[in-house]
């Protein structure tokens, strides 16, 4: 894995069912929360929702995938925190959060291979 200053996080509004989430590259969780709120969260939710705005570091096994497939390469190279509002999603479950193989997440891929 190539060493980068920025780490990939998922940012979302806390609640019973997450309505939406975005991908953010930042140095730490505090920066990820602030950057993602300014760039995306404040557009999706009312200003009081900042108190419920959360970030979570993504699984390290998938970091290379996010660096290669999702990050803004120039901002990543310069160490500029940034948000990806709409990361690529699985063509079956329409979720993101991990590596996609030919457009399919690992969970759906394992289910598809079970069915075969």
C-alpha cells in the first residue's frame, strides 16, 4: 500500500437508518467531519444536523482501492482533504464502502458465486 497523508472515511448523519453517506479523504476524523460537512453534509441536512454528523474510518484492506478508484488524484498527491459526494456503488445492492470487482461488491459477489 502506498503511503498517503489522507485516509478514507465514510461521513453520514447519525440516525436509525443512514439516509446518505459520502466518502471523504482527510488526515484525521476531526478534519474528515469538518470537510465533509462543509462540502456535502450542510447541503443535505439542516444546520442543526452537524451535531449528528459522524465519520468512520474505512477498512484498511480497501484503502488502495479508494485511492486508485475514488480519490481526486491531484488533491490526494498534494494532501488536500476532499469529499466524494457519490462514490461508485455496487450494480446489485447499490451500496458502497468497499472494493468493487467488475462493479460488484464482495458481499454480492459471494452471493452470486453461491447461486452458481
